[in-house]
């Protein structure tokens, strides 16, 4: 939730907002106050028609201190309201430290909600009152006051919420402890694996360099032999005889002259002395230049997930759209792991229980395959690679797999490719759900996070190009960006002034060229953009694999077209300088999306 969404429903009757936050926090860009509501700074008494802003968090220089909050509560008068923002995350919020002060000064908390910012994680609205005020429900609407019944509801909900929150906090602490132990155990092994991989890369480079030197030496010897052979008198005499034999009538008459000429020019074609050989070689070069044949070896960071896996045919095909997939077989598994250096060795349970070369592995009916799989895991772990069991079926189907040592176990299916869905039959909402939670790319992202590999979801990052002119355009742009269900990763504007709320929400704001893989043009500030716009555009792109998604005059939907008005474009295509009307002619795929639910 945005701070303005939490604040504005409680501005009824408020004419003055007092910013009492201390430290380095500036809340003014987050408020977007309506006309008629003035903003003041400093210390003052807060009464009827006024609302005060407070902050409390772990960083005193940014959020202020607990003493500052208590001092403001002492200045509250009946009818005054307040909004306190917290820098603590929800489970870590020490509300008990100010709860007693709120009660002592007759301040009732009306609503609390999480905030979607980097340094502000929650906020609460309260009011100074001498009688119990009606609370608000989950949708921000006031619950009718019923006196004693309202007090009972608040007390009962407090006890039950405390019960649930205690169990959640305990579970979170257990998970954090488990994660710390796993990271501590994985750290030394990971460093050792990096050292081994670096040493292997150095050895491979030295082998390639030695092979290259040997090849160059052999090429030099062969070139010298060819030059000697082409310049020999025997070859030239042979060519003259062959030419005379092919055309006896004319060749026989020329043959004596050619042989006499070869004999006369023999002295001029003798090899030069050793000290003049380089000069002769330069004179013999037809264009005066010497050419060098070479090979280059480049080592760059990986930008895609690399998998060596025991996978089914359908899973390998689905993973191949977002990762480099090398399927291992019982007879070549160790060689594949050594040569491809994958990020992880993935063993899919379905590949061991279904048809295929690894069928019956882990069931106890094929001990030879069990032994080969154990050797494969040993080889992968020796090279510093992670071994992952993708358990997409019941563990009882292959109980022998559970006895092997795994770095991670994923208990989920392999996801659904959007290209396999039917938009007309499944509907737009189904596409959105699969895109966000059930797609193959999401499953691979979970795998990448477990093993520390490149995240396939980085390919979904979007850059928004915008050009706000005034405060109204800035407020509209912020509302549209933060209201997107698929939030853009960056916003590129001519001037980033006034967009602090986007930065606080984790969206990069800058000038210059876009860096995200996809670009959306939002330079028209008056255009209405629903919260599902970028989500639907990315669904259409991932479904089609197109280079640009947009609208057409004929309102075509979910079909490839020769021309369109671009709404989402691949960055490399946009920065190429080619006009949109020529994209299809150059082989780029254009996909139409009209924004309406398929019939």
C-alpha cells in the first residue's frame, strides 16, 4: 500500500497536516495532499482539524527516536489525528514500546497497514479521543459503533491476532535460523568450488594455447611446402606437358618455347639467401600485407541458467525456453557435467519413474542405474555444482532417491508454459495467474535462487519512459507505476525531481537510456493506464515470444500482425533506430493485444 492510500481516507475534516518527523526522512513527496489541506513543519499542538505525521524505526538518523514520538503524543488534543510510519518490518515491529503511551494519552489506533517502500514498511492512523471510536474493516471502511459490542470485538480480535502472530513469528525465527545454518555450511563449499572452477579454466586455457601454437607451426610448415611445390620446375614442366596434351595442335607448337623459357628463368627463381628471406616474402605478398590466423578465448559472466538434468522430454523442452538444458544419459552423464560446467545437476522424479533411459532409478529395481546416478552426483559435487531433486511426484514412487545427498529439494511441479494455454478458452485471468505463480519461468526462478544462479525472472523487467511536466503529471505517474500488478523495474525521465516515492518503493528512477530488457512508452501523461496493463502485455509477450506487443486499428487480439502501435518493445529493437513500420519487414515478430477479454 502507498502512504497516500492510507492517509487520504482519514483527511475528512482535516485542514492542516503537521510534519513532526525528525531525522533525514522527508514525507512530503509521498503525501499528494488534496487542495485545501496545508502542510506545516515543526512542533505545535495538534487538535481538531489537524493531523500530525510521526516516524519510528531502527535508524534514528532517518526515522527519529522513540522519545520524539512520545513528545508528539503529549501534544495531542481531543479531535486531533496522527499517522505514524514504521521503519521496522511487520514481524519485527516493536509496537509494545509505544502502545502504553498511546493508551495513556487516549489515542486510539483506527487502522494499520503495510507500506510498500524500501525504508518504510508499515503505517498506522490514530486519533485522540475521549470515547471509543468505531474501528475500520479490511477494506478501510468504518465499522458501525455498537458500544460494548465494539469493545468486545476489539478485545477478541486482539487475543486471536496475537495467537496467530506468535506462531508466525516463531515459524519465521526457525526458518531464519535454518537459513543461516544452510548459508554457513554452503559458504566454504561454494568458495572451494569457485577456486576449483578457476583452476580448471586456467588449465583449459593453457591447453588451448598449446594446441593453437602447435596448429600455427604446422600451418607454417604446410605453407612453406606448398610454396616450394608451386615454385618447383618439375610442377611447371608438368603443367606445360598437360596443357600440350589437352590441345595437341596448338600446345605442341608452344611447348618448345615454354620449356626454353623455363630453362632460361630457372636462375631467377632460385631461393634467396637466408638474410634476404623476409624481404623476399614481403615482396611476394600480392597486397603488401602479412596476415595472421588466430583464435580468441573470452570468458564472460553467465546471463542464463545452465542445467544438466535427468529430465523428461516435456520438461526439457519447457526449460529450454529460459535456460540452457543439457540432458544427461547413464553412459555420458559424467562427461556432460565435466564439459558443460552447469549451475546445477537437476534430477526430476518423473524422469526416474516414467519411460526413458533413467526409468526405474530409485525404485530398487535397477541397481546399476542407482549406482550411475550416485556417481553422477559425486562428480557434480566434486566440481562445486549443486545437486537438486525436483520431486514433482510422490516420494514413495522412487524411495531410493531420498537416500541420496541433495543440496536442495523442490516439492512442486515444473510449471506451465504460457504458450501451451489457449487465451480464448482459459481467459485473461488464467493467463495472469499462470504468469505470476505457476509458469515454468517462475519455477526456474525458485531453482535459481536456491543455487545462486542467474534469475530467469530478470527477463521480465520493464523500463517505463515518461516525461511528466508538472506536479499533477508527477502524481499521476507515481500512482500509475505503483498501481501496476507487474511493477516496472525502472522509470526513465528527463528530470527525476519529485519522484522520491518511486525510489522509496524500490523502482529505479534515472535519466539516460533504458537498461531493462523491455520498454514501455508512457510519455503521454494523460493516457489512462489500468493496473493490469504491464501484466497483460508481458503475458502476451511470454505467450507469443514476440519482439513487440501493441494495438492495431482493427483491434486485433492475440494474433501476429504486420504492423502495430507499440506498447511494449524489446530494448534492443527500440534502441536499434529502425522505425516501427519496418520492424516486420526485417523479421521481427509483432503481436497484437487489444486489452479486452478474449471471447
